[in-house]
């Protein structure tokens, strides 16, 4: 499976970034909403949109999809 983001639907709210357990392990400040200090995370908010940096690290748990308020991120 592959992680996908629909930029037309994405609000750039960052809920997926904060809810992702892999992001939290890689960059613990993500879980508090402070923003990542490294591009080693799966995704980050950049210029108001979600940008995938390391989608290969995704464990396909679906947490980001479950919490996205606008169905802009999913596994395909």
C-alpha cells in the first residue's frame, strides 16, 4: 500500500502529522503539536499543506486517515 494525499482537499491542519504514531516516535515534539525538527518524519505541514517526506516509513496503521477531518489522506 501507498500513502496518498489529496492536496485539493487538504486543509493543512496537521491532525495527521500529530496523530501518526511513527511521527511521534521519530520526532516526539510532533505529538505535542510543536512541529517536527527533522524531515525524517513521514509527513509535515509545509506552506499550509501536508508534504510527504518519508512515506516508506509508514506502518499502514490508518491513524492519519481516521483522524483527517476532510478525508484528504489515505492508504491505497
